[in-house]
C-alpha cells in the first residue's frame, strides 16, 4: 500500500490508492483507473454535450490531465470527486466554447442513438414495424433529453452528478466549488424546472 | 438565467421546494425530515407535488447509458504513453518558451544592458588603478632626484675629474690652504692687538 506522510480519511478509498501508485510510476494502476471510470466519464460528457465523439474526446482529455497531474497529486478528496472536479472544469469550458462558436448542430443533438442502433432497428422504424411501446419510449427519451437541455449549465451539472453519479450534496459542492446550501438551492430549482417541463408528458402517459 | 427566475409552481414557496427536494434526496437532518413528513401527512397538495417531483426525476432513468468504444481504453493509454515520452521535449519547449517570455517582457535586453554596464565599470576601475600605480612610480623617482639634488647640480663638474687620486690631491691642497689662511689670520689678529 502506498501511503503519504499525513494519514487522512481518503487513503481508505481504493481509487486514491491506485492514483498514489500512478504517482509512483505504476502504469498498470493508471490503466485500472481508466477502465473503472471511462464509462462514467463518457456518460457524463455525453449527457452534457450530446455528442458521443466529443464525449470520448473530453473523457480522454480528463485522463490525460489526471496523468499530467500525477506528480503533484495529494489525496484531499475521494478520487471520484477529484476526477469529476477536473471533468466539471473541462465541461464548463467546453460548453462555453461551444456556446460562443455556436457549433452545436441539430444533427449532434439527435444523439448517438442513430449511430448505435442496429440495422434491424433502423429497418423496423422505416417500415413502421416498431412497436408502439418502443416509439413511446423513444419519444419519452427525446422529451426528457430536451428537458435536461433546458436547464442552465450549473443546474444540469448538478443533476448529472446527483442523478447519474449518485453524489451527495457535499460531494457536488466539492466538485462545483459551491457550498452545500447553494447545491440545495441549485438542485431544487433544477428539479422544479424538470417537473414543470415533464409533468404534462407524465399526465399524458397516465391518460 | 431564465430557468433560475422561472416560477416553479404556485403550490409551494422556494424554501418549501428546497426542503421537499432535499427530503426526497435524503439530504435533510432527522429533525427537519420529520417536519417535512408531518407536512406531507397533513397537506395533500404538497404530497401530490412530492409525487410529481419523484416521478419526473425517475424519468431521467429513461436516458440511454453510454459506454466507451472498444478502442477507447487502448487509445487513451497510447495518448498517455506518448505524453510520458514527450515530457523531456516538453521541458525543452518550456525552456524556450521561458526565453521567449523573458525577451517579450524586455527582461533579456535589460539583463544584457546590465552586463554591459558592469563590464564598463570594471574597465574604468582597472584603468584608474593602473594610472594610480604609474603616478606612484613617478613620485618615487622624483623623491630620489630631490635626495641627490646637490650631487646632481655638480654632476658636470664631477664628471671632469679623471680619477680618485686627483680628488685626494685636491683635498690635501684645500686642507693646506685653509691651514695657511688660519695662520695668517692669527698673525693679523696679534698685530692688531
């Protein structure tokens, strides 16, 4: 086990231990971290920018930043919190850049589902053979995605970290550099907005 | 931001929504959670609102989970490996960047100017020292001249003397002359008395 001069609570985190091994030059430990976190990071960025290739590029950039930071790494938080702090900073800058350049195309906003769907699925859709339930599901996905995109950047970040990463308010505060009370307020507004956008669809489904 | 200012619903205040959401997320302390539970028990509108909040939140589960492509891990490790290999080069580039930065902020020209000034100062001090030592040598020579000034005044006369015997003879004659002069003087004095 790699240890630091001052013992702290975060050393119990196995991923912190892996990162400390990376600090000592263990490339195998870095590979394990990539394997453990790649899907979570790609998912996080995909929900943020709705472009699979961009999401993979951003996730790769996060791992590169982790590697570059290895020599000055100090365990001051759980590894996932530290990792998503880097991801949050990158995501914020990226979104600002995208907003400035207005490069988010409608094609990208259609998401990667079109790329990932099998030929059978596409054929079924074209021939109108897709079951109604599947169409409903796709429609629901589009509505939910649009509702999520309707949130402002900080609300969306907080929702993604809470809903998909299962982070506590305190961890979200660490990642986004906010006080817990600010996270509470941010998430309550976000959920209020989601409710306002989605409840009609919810009622329609209930009918 | 439009979403921030958007009214949530007419059924609850902002504080109530914050408490309700925090309660649903399990982020309220026990005493506050109990308070919200009491309100939910007694307020059907609030209860309905909590239900809608929960169900709309659950709708986010319908979004697809995205995972990395098969090549992602390998390509990431390759990128990192290249990064590790290029680090010494990066350091050289950083040094060059530092030099450019210094030049950009006129640090390098100022440094060169300072070095030039220092060299000039050294040269001036060295020249002054040289001049001072030359002057000291001149003063020492003058001192010697002053010490032997009497001899130097008669140097031409001394140079006419062929050798030391002439000088000795001259000395004897001088002594005899002065003895005669003193005898004549004594005689003269006695006669006058």
